């Protein structure tokens, strides 16, 4: 299983790490940390040295209830940082976390290699045709509603079946447009209750029936720290635990804040693989 990133084939049979670089002031864990050039470059260097294959650059906070950010504000956050990173790190693979097709287009033309869309095209009707024309890997996440109201949309007939059907419809549209590389993200924390998040995690091997790479973005999320009655800053151990489960159930990419720990988790799970049918 491979994806084509800027002409380079990335093998996902061995799980990969996507390091999170939020350029937002209000992200739930690292909001406001990376606002000046030196901080951005230092964090990218650390994540690459610790084993990140991709850096996921985002300028729009999608935490529950986050305020809407204008397209121009998102652009001003993302594009200068992208140019800075590309200038300082040769052959780096940058993913753009956006639901806006015009920002995706500008970033890919600047040198990014992938689009990570929390809305799977639902918040911008031009996104599908844009990524299909660009022929870049496209991450589609499951979410109902918008970040502002998604937690009011948590009713399902059958949660896991509904998610698989959602992806099936999206993939059908994208294949019809000729897009090759599609990655699915079940959307932990997006239009799901705490229990629903764990239901998805417990059944996530069923997503492999779609025969597409699976991304898990669960790092330090509230589904972890609420159970432990702590905050995101104390949820690293829980993150490692759920990463292990996700890897056993078929995840191909871990989207994380803590690259070193995720990399070590993958290394240990790869040691188990020859003796386990579940890894």
C-alpha cells in the first residue's frame, strides 16, 4: 500500500507518523506555541529527527466549539509558515490541514504534497475537483456538521456502518473524478460522544474493508483525558495506549503531537508483527 507524495512513493505497509504543527492560537493542546519563525523551525526539526514522515500544517482550529476563522486569516497563518519550512528542509513532505479548496490549491502549488480535510469536501463544494485535478493524496475525515456545531450531531443508526457508508459514498465520488490516493480518518472526537469514540476504536479493524490507508488522529484528545480526569498535558501515556490498539487494528498513519513516543510505539508493534495475525 503506497501513496505518491511529490513524485515519491511512500510505503504505508509500515505505519508512518504525521507530526502536528498547529499555527492556531486556540488549539486544544498546543495552541499559540508556534507563532514565530524560530519556534516553527525548531519544532519541525524535532519532529523530523524523531521519526515523522509528514508534517501536518494547520491554521484553523477544529476543536469542538472553536470560532470560525476567515479564509484570509487562515491563509496568513499557513502560507508564510509553509514557505519557511520548505525553504529550510529539503524534500520535506508537508500536509495541509484545510477544508478550503483555494487554500489547498495555493499550498500544493507552493510545495505541499497532501491535503487533510476534516469535512471530506462537505464544507467546500470545489474541494473534490481541486484535489482530483492536483492528483495529491487526500485525507477524508468523518464528521457531521461543522466544528462549531458537530457535537449536536451524534445520532446514528449504526455508528460504524454509517461511517463506512459515508466513506464509500465519498470514495465513489472521488474515484469518478480520477483521484488515486485517498486516506480515511474516522474522526475521533468529531460529532461523536465519548462512548462512540471508543466504539469506533474497538471496531476500527472493520475500516480495512474499504481497502484504503487509515489515519488515526487521537493524540491527547478529550476522549482520553476525560476518562482519566486530567488534562491533555497529562494524556501522553493514554495516547500511547490507544496508538498501540489502533496499530493492532490496521492503522497506517498516526497523526500525533508527540513523535518520539509514537515512533517507539510503532517500532515495538513491528517487532510483534511476525508472530501476530492482528498487527
